[in-house]
C-alpha cells in the first residue's frame, strides 16, 4: 500500500473549503443587507445608492475570489499524487457514469463537484445583472 504524503495538505484544503462555505453564508447575508440599504436610500441619496451597489459587487467579487483560491488549492494538492479526476490516459478512457446511489462525488466527472452547489447559486450571473442595473441607474 502506497502512502499519500499529501493527505494532511488535502485535509487542510478541505477545511478551507468548509470555512469558505461558512463565509459564503455570511457574504450572502451581507449582500442582502447591502442591496436592502441601497433600496432604502433610493429617494434620498443617489450617490450613496451607487456606492452601496458597488459594495455589493465587492462582496460578490471577494466571495468568488475566495472560492477560486480554495478550490485551486485543493485541485493542485490532489494533482500532486493523482491524475486530475476525470482524466483519460492513452491506455484508458475515463467514463463518467452517475451511480444509482446518492454519491455526491460522482455528480460531475471532475473535482468541481465540491463547489457545484455554490456555482448553482449563480453569483456570477447576479453580479452581471447588478452591473447592468448599476450602469442603467448611473445614466438616470
């Protein structure tokens, strides 16, 4: 049996993913508060509204950057001792098939199964719509 010398490094990466998940909940709460504050300022201070919407974009950017950094670290550690999950070799083609059981690691052929629930939140799309709205708001 061969030992994986990167186990603890991988466990540390997974711990960072758990922390990031908790931070995502906090970020979503802060994002909601920021949008709420912008809405409440609409009739009194348009510059403050725009600043608050910029704050909302910053919250999203920081959350996405943290997710990318944490996931990249896990992926890098994994690939020190393993082929990338879902990687075919010349002698063996990788075939992805979902299990009949509830196996979350098999939802996607690569390691992105770890972040697919967060990706489903659609923060990138929300940010794009928010920036579009901000552009419209500024032109008014």
